[in-house]
C-alpha cells in the first residue's frame, strides 16, 4: 500500500498539515482513534492524531518539534510515507451527551478537536462548543482549519488577547462552567493544561475526557511504555486510551514519563541538523 | 562405543561479543558436523523424536549428515519444520530431543540443535529450495498473527493446497522471532531468509493489518473457510509495586522491542532511542530475562544484575543462556525478591528495595517455593530496571472479537481439536497456552493445521 502525500499546508510557523492516502486507516476510523506512522524504514513508530477522513485520505497535523516531524516537513506532495497503521485506540462513546465542550491548545489537540466536534455535532441532542486557544495571533491557524464549521459555537482565544477572547482555554472554560450547564468536556493538547482542566471540571462536577499522550513503541499493547495509571490501575494509552476520564488520571506520572527520552530526542535533532547542513 | 564428548561449538569471545550484536555461536563446519553426527548410535527406537513438538525425523536427518548428504538432510528437516535454522538455535533441546538422547547417560547428547542449524545455514547460503507441487484446493484460510504458531500452520495448510493469508499487526513478520529474540542468538539474516519461505510457497503475508482494528473479524469469518488465531502472548506483566511509574523502568518487552524490532542499538542512525544506564537490574530468570540482560550489557551497561527469587538451578532459562550470560559478566543475585522501587526528584529510578528469600515446600510444578525472610530487606542501587516476569495473551485482538470464550487469565478456550466456541475459528500458540517456547507454539500450529484441514474438508 502506497501512502502518498496529496496535500501539504502550513498552519503556522511551527505547525503544518498533510493529507495522505491511507484507506486502511480511513475505513474504520472513529474520532478518538489514532494512527501509527513510520515515515522511513529506519523510523520510529509514532502515534498521530487524525483531524479528518475523506474517502481514502486522512489529514494529520504536525508540529516541527522532533526529528521525524522536522524531516517530514521537507517532504513534498507526491512523496510517500513508509507505513501508516491503524486506526488504533479505544474511542470514548460517540453518543448524545447534551452540551459538549472540546478544548485544545496544541497541534494534536486541535486535530482531535475537529474530528470529535464533527462527529458529535451530527448526533441530535448534542450542542457542540469548540474552544481553540493559541499563544498569540500569529500562531492562529488559517480560518478554514479552525473548528468553526464543525461546532455549534466556536470560541477562538489567544493568551495575550491579540485576537479573539483573551486567555488560555482554561480561562474560557472556567467562564463557561460558571455561566452555563455543560454536560461533557473533552480536551486535547499540552499535558499540563490537561491536568488543570481535569481539576477544573472536577470542581464543577462535569465529566472530562482527556487525550493522555504517552511514548509508544509498538502501540499494539505489547511494550507497556505508554502505561498510565487510572484510579491507581495500570492501563495502556495505546489500546485502552488514549482518551481517559481526566478525573482519574495520575497526571504527575503521565507528565514525568512523557519526558523520558528528551535527551535522546535532542541527540536525534542534532544529528538531523548536521545532516541537513550537509545537504545545503 | 560412541564418542562421549561433543564436537565443541566455536563461539565469539565473550570480551568481544559484548560489544556487538553478532551471533555468539559460530556454527559447525561441514567436517565438524559430520564428526558430531557420526557420534549418533542410531537407536532402534529414537527417543529424541518423541520429544520433538513438530515431529522431525531426527534420527534419519542425523544419518544423512553423517553420510555428508547435507541437501537431503535439509529437505527432510524442512518437511516437518518450516524454520529449521531458527529452531536449531532457539529450541530448548536439552528438555526435548537432546534431553532424552541415550548418549546423555554416558557422556554428552548429540548436539542436535547445532547440527540442524548447520544444515539449514548451508541451504540458505546455497538458496536451496525443495520442489513443492502444491495442488490448489480453492479454499481460503485466514491466520491472525505471524509468529511461530501462525507461520507453521500457514506452511502446513499451504502445502495441502489452501490459499492462506496471514494478517500481522507489526510492520515485520516473525512475532517473537523478530521483536523478542536478539540477533546475537538469532541473526537477522537467518530470520529474514527463513521467513521469505512463506512468500516463496505462495502464502499471502499482510503486514500492518490489525484484525479488529482496520479489518473487522466478522469480515474474516465471512471470507475464509477457516480462521486460525495465533496472536501470541506479548502483553507485559509488571510487579504492581511502588515505583513502576518511574522513568528508567521497562518491561522486558519494551526493552527488547526497542532493541530488536526498532534497532535502537543503531540510534541515531535508526530513529528509535533506548536509555540503558550503568547499573541495570533485570527481574526474573527466564530466557527473556537473559536476552534483556545480555542486550543491556551490549548497550554498554557496566553492571547488569539478574535478580531472582529462586536459584538459577531452578530458573526457567536454558542452561546455555545462563552459561552465556555468566561468560559475559552478567551478575546473578539469587534468593532475593523485589519490594519497591525508589526514584529521584526528576522521576528517574535510583534503586530497588529487595528482600531475601528462603525455600519452603514446592509449588505445583515441583519447583521450590520461595518465601520472604522477615526483616531481611536491603537496597540495591539501579538506574535501569527491566521487568522480565513473563507475558500474558495479547488483549488487543481479543477485545475486538465478540463472543469468543477465554479464560479469566486471557487465554483462548478451545476444544481438543483447537476449535474455539465459534465454529470454524481455531486458536493456538501462546494465545492458548499463555506463553511457552517457539517450538511448542510451532507444534501447536502443526496440530491446528491438521484439525483445520479435517474441519474444512468435512472429515472431522
């Protein structure tokens, strides 16, 4: 199976999207699932959130952060990704919740925001509020990539107030929770804010599903690298998650474990930089 | 009178081999193999064959080697065993064929494993292929999982004329042969070559296909006359003790998958990293523990401890593996059990509290049972901990199959013909037993192939 890139667009100075042919993943994808990417034969197996599925094509959001995403950023439409595997994971129930908020502040979270809002909006009885927050105006994605069309209400926020509502999604959500009845919150993106949103929603007694990103190797339940602790019980983000009840997640462990390979990631980046220097 | 001693196996020097992932045994030369085969007294009733899970004609193969008919010996091995170069290396022969060899009573048993590896290696170098005339029967079988059980079942059914498709979740075939067993025990050119046999005989191998995720199990049941579930036991077990959240704590599976499947020892040329400290504690003393410990040594760890609650004499690891580990400087700490792990403020593991054990009585398998000695706790400093406590059946596939009967521990239930409670759906290998050896799983695959054939042809 050839996973050809059919579109590549800039989202902001650090983020970009690609459309890629992956009928195997597209066929049975449900929001809450993720896929595993191996860009080159020597590559890592990297879990990726999926923003959208159209026919055989899936849309993925990347941040130029690590070696793989930096390298992939140099690829062009027509290039092929070595392997794309999935859909993986156990999505939360796709059902009528009532008033739903999806909040996101980072690339993967923004992708999940779109996918989940789009499907939940189709279910009668759901009212979907999408919150997307960015540090500042320059970081905001192009209009057509924002979640406005897939939500009933859309709130754009910037932390410095340069566009939209001022604040992080946590500030926006807090206000909403004070003013209105919210039945279910979803959140994805940076992990420390997910811990905070879990504390916040707990205070208001509103359930929250959070995407607990962890380091995965095989992503099929065999390595245990992505183990998370839910109410003290060990679960695997790859097959039991990655969306979990945020009120039950051991966030300290999740935040700590996610940083296990930072020194190696830096080493890989250095090597890539050397390699790219050679190319120029 | 037979020669008592084996022709010794030449091996890489321990000092050198701990700096590479190349094969430890160097293999017999033709001359050595013939000499070793000639020690065989060709028993009237070959006990060795009774101990072989895939029922190889061991006695005749050894005679052919003794007669220097290496090609014939290879074809005779291949008749009952799709991957003889691999089993020759990883079978626990001392518990099977070699364990019952009559020469064991007066000297050393025939080195059956290494003889068979010699023949298969020679065939690989010459790319010898048997002439197979497969008579297509037009029937389709799906196999879930391309490990030892799935491979063996696929080959046997293909030879009977079935169209066989194997669905493998990972991006490489082989199961534990690929992700679990390190290259210094099972060189990757051997693995790749023997697995290429599947495609040579026309088995359709579908990688990256996760039944239950991107393909519905119901689809398989509709499209195929029979389904064989060989999803293995690859789910790691943890101690469940304090400190398991710490960084630097691995399951043996994670450690080995990073090294073997993802080639982390080639980082940063390969992308997957591994962090192996200077003071590594491996908990458990099975073959997987030996593999993890020996990989850690090769990754540069100064001290690698095997921490075991019994003595190594009653360990599940093969003698050969323990012997090789000791030669490589792995330190065995016996009669101690783990209590909890400690970490620093950055969340990295720094050590483990252990407790001394003593034997009291025996368990069901007859092994002495260790019990904790009161107030004997002590701390061992470690910066990497590897849990090698065994594995459980993989949950991912099973959680996606509605109505399949399983045991409370996760193993699949079958009748005496390996059929599950779903008609036409069979199961085998570690998914059934919860974890055994490569060759046991292969034996299981053979038996299942026979049962599936009987079921599909209505001969049951």
